[in-house]
């Protein structure tokens, strides 16, 4: 297949940018022709190009006529539909807190997915009918090793400061680390410590404080995770809440408690190395990038078949 992926920016290492990179390079490894079109490029675009995937900023520069377009955003949808008027598309809504643009109703878009339950609801509100399901994040397990057994007491803590107001949240966890006698480290743009391979870094720690994709990557690496950021706390990630947190994309819709010292301390007290191991096993099974790529291939083939009037 010839697949064109649209992401609004391919410059840094935020969630959708990493998704675009992983999907594009993964599909290329499987023998597909892939390109990314974006309105803003930076260092990540150079990395993707080095892997053999073109990254362009204009539809006219796409090096092939695509069979399918994967829209992570709708910013360039009008331009792309004009350039490729008969090409079927899928849309993946990545920001559950944001409203979905009316463009999602465009007839060229043949399937619409959300990264979480709330994201799917946002699509339904605009479309008037249900989304086509959750298409969440996946992790390239080949880029890091799984850590060994976790200790009985977590002494090495990591805070991933990706979100805005991350420093304020970090300050609370610093106080709790002192109280627990733990050694605390922090990474992420809010502390100006960027890491190319988050799961490999997380594997060196016992307890990770993170949300969304970073939480998923930390669990896949074998660390225990408290799902949190400045917006709130979902708690210690265990086998009981595992699937609910995955359906909520480990983001704001999963936070049922405020981000306060008391709620964070309670979550720390729920630390259980065996439960963390169970979560890691589930995540590595469900969120393996190779499974995500197989699902993408099947989805693309279905929308292409529908556009050609064939049974899906």
C-alpha cells in the first residue's frame, strides 16, 4: 500500500509526533510506501527521513499517489482532499479534551477513531453516530529491554515532566521523595532534559510518575507507574484498573483525584511490584507496535475496499 500520514508537526517528540514516526517507519519495514505531510518540521523530521520515509510540507511534494490517508489532525485535510480527491482517509482523534472539527464529517473520511473513550465520544457528538472504536498508542518493544524484578520498596523514582505546569507537580513529588527517602530524577521538556528513548530510561527506575504515552512506555519497560500529571491522579497502575486506564489513554479522563500531596502519597503507598509486573505483561501484549501495525493494515485495506465498492 501507499500510505500518507498527516500530523500537524514533525519536529519534537510529543505523542502524535512519535506515533507518526513509529507508524511510518514500521509500515515501511513491512514493505509499504509511506510518507508524512506536515506544516512544521524539525529534528524529528530529519530522523524520520534518515530512516527512508519522506517528510514533506506540501501535498504537491508527496512522492506518490496514496491509496489511503491517515489523519492525526485535520489542519491540512482540505489541501489533501483537493490534491487527492478520490483517496479514502481515516481520522484518529488524539486530544480527548478538544472538540472535533466539523471537517470530520467529510465523505473522504471513511473511518474515525479516538485514542480513548472520551475521544470517541467527542467524535460521536459531531458525527451524530459512534466512532469506529479506540485506536490508542502502541510502543515499539524492539527499542528497549525489559527491566528485571522490581524491589520490595521503590527507592529510585522518575518524574516525566511533559505537560505544562509540570514543575509545580514535580515540586510536590520532590517533597514526597524526601519523606520516603527515595532518590528522585526528572526528565522532559519542562526540566529541559529531553530523552530520545523514554522506555529505556524508565527501565532504570522503580517508580515512574507519568501520564498518557509516557506512562504506557514506562509500564512496557517494566517500571511501576503512578498515572498522574498536574491535572490529577488516577492512582497506582495495577491489574484491577489496567484496562480502564488503557481505555482512557492514561490521560485526564482517568484522573479521579486532585493532584495533591495526600492523593499522591496514597498512590505511592499502593506500590506493589507483583501488580506492576502484571501490568507490564498486559501492556506488552496489548500495546505492542507490531500488533498496532497489523491493525492499521487491516483498517486501511477495509477503507480502500469500501471506496472501491468492494465488501470490506
